[in-house]
C-alpha cells in the first residue's frame, strides 16, 4: 500500500523593518500639548505599555516597508525572490485607495520578480498576518504553491487623528515578513480563524467614497473598552482551539507571540494560558501597535536575538477590526 507524507508549510526565513523616525511618548506629549491636548508618558504607559513607536517618512508606503522586511526574510531563507510562487500582503494601509492595485503586486515589482508569481492582499486589520499565514498554509498543503512570502506592513500614522489622544498614541508603522516553504518536517501545526461582523463598528475607519468625495472620516475610530473586552475573551479560546487541532496542550507552548496591541491584554492572555511572562515576546513598548505587522515584527526580533530556536512551538494570535481574530501554532 502506498503511503503519502503530509505536506507542511515551514517557516524558513523571517525579516522586519522599522522606519527611521522614532517617536517617544514625550515627543507626542509635546505635540499634543501644542494643540491644548493633555497627556503624559505615564498616562500612555499605564494604559497601554507603549513608550515609543516609529513613523514612516512621507515618501515611504506600506510596500516600501514590506520590501525591506521581505529582503531580510529571503536572505535568511537563502532564497532568491524569483523562487517565490505566491506573495500575500496583509495591510489596512495599502499603497493605493481600495488596495487597487494590490500592495502585493507592487511588492512583487519592487523585489524585481519576473516569474509572474501570484500576488494578493489580505485585509483582516490587526489579525491580517494570522489570516495571511493561514491562507498561505492552505495553499502549500494543497500542493498549489511551494514557496510563499507573507508580509504584514502598515503605515498607521497616516490614518491617525492627532487630536484624539485615546488613539493617536497607540499606533505605529512597520513591517514584518516570513518565507514559508513546503516541507515534510512539521511546521505550521494548526490555524484557526474567526470573525463577528456584529462588532464592525467598534474599530474602524468609517469613511467611504460618495461621488468621488470622502463621506465620513478617514481617521481610525476605536471604542477602547469594547475592543479590550472582546480581545480578552477570544484570545484564550482561539489559542485552545489551535492546540486542540494539533492535539497539543498549553504546557507545550514554548513562546507566545500575541498581537502587540496592549500589554494588559497580552498579560491577561498569557496568564489564562498558564504561561509565565518570560515566555511571551513583547515589542509593544518600543513599536506600539503596528496592526498586521506586529506579530511578524516580534517573531523576527525573537528569532534573531536567539530566543526562538529551531524546534520551538510558537503560538501567534491576534484580534482586529471586523471584528476578526485567529491563531497560528507553528513549530520553528
């Protein structure tokens, strides 16, 4: 009887990029004070755990950040860009309005890829990277694609209302990337995705085009308490769903890499999973919330500083506007 080996998607390269401009809480405090808006480093840190974030230069778009992260991921993977047969970009801040053309196509061009590989954007806001990895994993397991570049890239500074201290202090810009390849060695062990459109109004950019003009606001809106409550309730559940799918238990998690939105949400999730703080990768303090870029940014940092090693089981999970959430359990 013929036996067939399971095809896994294996992470063989990680990369990240942060824009040069670093903005501290004091920088923002001074900027807001000039407008008569009161805040402080203590107020921001206490509520979010954020001390600094990076902002893209006016000439930089999400594709530019994504390309820099992709180059590093490809270098680690030892792969030429023309060996890729699929590019997936997760972003809520695409290069063009309506993501038309897709940022993934722009990334393909800027990487000098001429093999006509597929390229597509995924939009699930802060859960975007998790959704993109799950999509890539499905393509690889099906045999349709072999080498996939997944990027999370954001320039959230472009959609922030700097007269709203409740949101403008929370977000930053950046990009992270991974290269996935087909392997008989276990890699992505489980993915679980969810959405609940009944909560679409609690985190959104409520603007739209009407007759060629903007109707509504082009700035990010967030109902902080509602988002916090939902995030805390779903992150533990989706992690357990992924573990169950992989027939594993929470004590087998070596590293938790959650979406870097708020240190209180992150600590709560780790505690509910029975994980000590030292098993959670934290970058929110220096990066802020970089939406779809936050998980791959944190993963790359932990891989390159030696914390995440080959064979480690890594739980990556996120929540985002939509309301969306999901988890990826990966063996490095």
